[in-house]
C-alpha cells in the first residue's frame, strides 16, 4: 500500500515504464512468459512515422510471430 501511495504521488515522468498504471488502474509488473518456437531474434524497435518497426528475416514472411516487450 505504501508503495502504491508513493508511486501515485510521484510525477508520471519519473515512474519507470513498468510502474505506470494500466487501464485497470493497477500497477503493471513483469510476468514470466514461456513460448515454444522455431527461431528467436532480439532487436530494438526503431521509429517509423507514428509507430515502431522491427525488420525480420525475409524467410519469415508469411510465418506467425509473437512480439514480447522485455523492457
């Protein structure tokens, strides 16, 4: 409770990305996600207009992928 109160009093720009409140009003934290797949790449999202973009190998075209934000 004290942590929630201190975070609520802290200016939004000083909160870390994982401590900002979601739509439900609860503080979000990290969760463990286990995924089975064929290959994995780790990249940084680049700015592209008003959104972000990640380039993947051309042989992945047409394949299903899952994107997980880790920080």
